[in-house]
């Protein structure tokens, strides 16, 4: 009878050890799965934050774009109004130029020196084109700076 008790107790000890090892394995497996779930949840949080940042960057870019086109439109209207004022004669373009000194012995009395200098039509067009480009530059530069600042997160 005592060998039967020893055998029974040995079997009980083996079974208890097996149950303990199985519980330990399951606890580790649950802990590993818990960590995977936490990692997945963190990844989802990071992705959602990146999506929100992208949406915000897009809103800023759209606002900058709208601001740029507003400035561009205002500039074009200003140029158009100036062109119309010059064409109607309400505003005159004046040439700011200086001439080199002529020798005192040279006198040309055949030219009309009383007439005010005037721009040719090509020169007027070139002036308006240049003025338009010059006024567009700050708006383009501002948009480029804002875009770069948005890309760098400044």
C-alpha cells in the first residue's frame, strides 16, 4: 500500500507540475498578446496623429494657396487699372533718365528739345509686364516660404 501511495503522490506531483507549467506558458502567451495589442494600439494612435497632421498641413497649404491667388488677383487688377489710367491719359508715365554731358562745342539746334520724352508702345508694354512680374514675386516668395515651413514643421 505504501508503494501505491508513493506512486499516487508521484503522479499527483507530475500532474501539478504539468498544470503549473501550462499556466505559466499561458500567462506568458497572454502577456505577449497583450504587448502586441498595446503595440498595435500605439501604431493606430501614431497613424491617426499623422493623418491629423496631414489634414492640418493641407488646410494650411490651401489657405496659403488662396492667399497667394488673392494677392495675385489684386496685383493683376492694380496693373490693369494702371494700364487703363495710362491709356486714358489720366496718369502719365515719366522717364527718369539722365544724359551724359555733351561737349560744350556741340550744339544741335535742329532737334526739338521742348518735347517731353515719351515711351514707345513696346516700352510701355514691357514696363507693365515687368511691373506685373515684380509685384507677383513677393506673393510667390511668401507662398514658397510658407510651404517650406510647413514641410519642415517650423
